[in-house]
C-alpha cells in the first residue's frame, strides 16, 4: 500500500516514511498524510465550534445589543466593560463563586482524602463501601438539587427533623441568605467528595510498599508516615484531582439554579448564573457577552496560575 | 489499666467501620429519600414529621407515576403528560448517544495521532494542550454566541445543535483518556502491522482500539453521563422539540407549587439509568478516572 517507500529502520529509531512521494493526488490519498487526517477533524471542529464563537463573543462584548422592541445594534466601545466594573452584582456573584469554590473544593479534598485513607486497608466489604460511596457523584445534578431542596425544607424536611430529635436548633438552610450559600456548599461536598475519594483511593493503592515497610522498621509513627511518605508520593495525583474539581466548581450552575435560583436575594447566585440571566434572561446580549468574557479571562488566568503552581503541564502530555 | 495491643487494634478497626457506615448512610440517605418520596401519595409526601419508612409510616403507592402519565390511571390525565416526558427522555438519549459517538470518533483519532506521530510544525505537547484547554472553557462564554449563531443557522431547539454543543466539552476528555490507554500499548505492534502493509487507519481500527476497549468503555460512559446530566446548554438552546429531560425537570417548580411526589418520580427516572450504568460499568468508571489521573 505504501508504494516504493524507503523505510529506514534501526533498532533505536522508529520507521518514518519520508513525505512528498508521488503526485499531489497520490499523496493526498496515501497513508503518509494520515497523521494529519486523523488530527484535522478535531482541530477543525474546535476552531469552528470552540474558537470562532469565542471570537464572536469578543466582538459582541463591544456592542450594544439589547434584544427588544425597536432597539438598534450600536457600537458601544468599552462601555460594557466600564459598566461591568461598576456592577456590584457582578462582583457579588463573583465573590459567591469564589467562596463556593474554595470552601467546597477544600472540604471535598479533606474528606475525600480521609475516606481514601480509611478504605486503603484490607477491610472486608471494601468494594461494597466503594460502590456506595461513589453513588452521589453519579446522580444528575438536577436531581441532587431537588433532593436536597426537599431535605433542607425548614419545617418538613428530614434534616431539621433529625436535628430536632437530637435537641439541636433548627437551621434555616436555604431560606435565609446567611445560611443559603453554606447549604449549597454542603450539597456540593456531598456530591463530589466521592470524586476525590475514588481518584485518591486508586492512587494510594498504586503506591509502592517498600517505603512503608522501611518506615515501620525505623519505627515511624503513623502521623510521621503520613506526612513524610504518603503525602509526597500522592501529591501529583492529589494535584490533578483538585485541579479537576476546581475546573468544575467555578462553573457551578446546575444545583444553584434548581435549589435556590440564586436566592434568597443573590446570596447563592454564581457568576455563570448572573451571566446567563443578563445575556439570555434579560437578553442584553452585548453586556452579557462582556460578563461572560470577563469570566473567561479570569478563568484562564486562574488556571494558568494553577498549572504553574501544580506544575502539571507534563501530565497533560 | 493497660489495654493490650490487640484490643487497641480491634477498637481501631471497629471505629473505622463505624465511621465508614456513618459515611455510607450519609451518602445514601438523600437518594433513599427521593426514592421513597416517589412512592408516596400526595398527603404523605410533605408532612411534618416526615415519613421515612414505607409500610410502617405510610402506604406506598404508584400515584406519582400515574400522575406524571407514565402509568395509566383511572382518574384520567394527570398533571403532566406522558408524551412530554417520553419525548424529552428520547431527546436526552439521542443527544447523549450522538455526542458520545462523535466525541469518541473525533477523540480517538486525535489521541492516536498524538500518541503515534511526531508533528514537526507544532509540538505534540502544544497540540494536546490546545485540545485539552477546551475543557477548561467556562460554558457560559459559549452559550451566548451559540444562541445567536444557532438562531441564525436554525439550529436552535434541534437535537443536532445539542449534539454539537455537548461534543465540544466531551471530545477533549476522550482524547485525554484514550491517550492514556494508548500509552500502555507498545508501538512495535503498530510498526509490525505497517510492515505487513497496514494503513494507520486500519491499525487504529483493528489493533489499537480492540486493545483499549476498557478505555473506550470508560470514556463512553463518562460522555454519556455528562450529556445526560447537562443543564446549561439544555435550558438555553432548547425549548420544545429538543428539550432534554434535565431541562424539563428543572422547570418544574418555577411555576406552581411544588408537587414533590411528582418531582421525586421524575428524579428517579433521571437517576435510575445513570445508576444502572454505574453498577454495570463500575470497573470502567474507576479505571477511566484513575488512569487519567495516575500515569
């Protein structure tokens, strides 16, 4: 099938067919270019469906495009961005998102790590626990939102009921702007702790045993073993798990939409929700695009900082 | 009083079991609650004090399922119609399968190319980063331009439009996982096949993919679940014809008072397929997640 190819094959080098053999059509249909043919579909797809809409959005953010009766599309220059800086709701929702992300991911990491450590022994019934533990993250976020909305109900919900049985005071959960964000964070922790747990459990399982045996011989306590042996060896897996969780947490929308629709007030409104409300709820497309773009830039900066901190670039290879 | 070493160890193990059981209960209880509420009659669903145990505290009934139209009921039509629910379920399934197929095709090709070849003009690492960074895009930055573009292209409220949108998020994931799985295949296999006259496409189809079926299974499960659960694109880009099930469920309480038994029944419908999937493909899910994270 490869006509007249001169294959240089040595034991240290992979066979590489030299390019540009045959006429144009021959080359196009030969196997030589298959490496491009395989990659081109996905690249083209992303350019069309990923990059082009982003450029479009960028242009949009400089326009005044409020869909309504008799309004024209006008060039707005930087006025959308100026309005963004002055928009207190934007900063408030950004703060909500940051608090949510930081709190949720930290708790999920600590709890997930703890559970993984607990289950990393040879206990009976391990796989049963494992299956039970990963169920929450498999549930549809919409379902999780509604379920917890039922649980959090102040008078009829099971949580307050059980608190009452233990003679603990009722918590207003979703109905008070003081506790709503915390309630939503708890829900997210419930759903996504299994994610960190399952990744770390597999990571812990794959660690070599020798360092632990050496440490036991040297008489290290379990705390010392944890900090000097377990933690350094698991750090790259931990970093990836946290990074993956962070990427998802900043985009949080589903459970907030279903549980509180951003309320009470805007105490549980995330940045994504605000951008959606402005862009496709109020249909101020120009300003909405500006908000979305600002969030995009912030996300990019955030993740570039994270990859530098975690030095995971080579993991991406 | 000296506690012997063995007793200490037993206490420790019992404590661990206790904690694990508590955690398991915490994980399961919300799901149990939804399950149980779906089988309650309206007067039992939202009472004080809440009723936990079927048969002991309330009589389970299929009222909710009849009410949403899935089961025939004697009293005539209920609150929702079966066609709406079955229609959205069908949409969700079609979109999930469609975006999985497209993502897996695009992604496997790209993963093979990145794994097998050395590109000269742009380094492999950079190409991989370009593809994977698509995953980190906040979908909100895409939703507004998609809305405008789709309305011009008449893709709004279509299944095809949703498949296209979901693939953008799923394909990078496929590339990442498949590349990890490909890494464990020796490249000499490909070389010997090519010496025998095999093209790269054949090599991919006949050698590499069969060897990495677990990876395919894992990624397919993930992309299907992701598409099934997805909400933001679903509520902004679909309305009637291509409405997905989560979008339908999300709109339930924004109107009249919440009918928790109906909602629970619908939640069960959305959760049960995913749970079945999880139980069946549990091994693949775990290996897929972890192989991506642990090299």
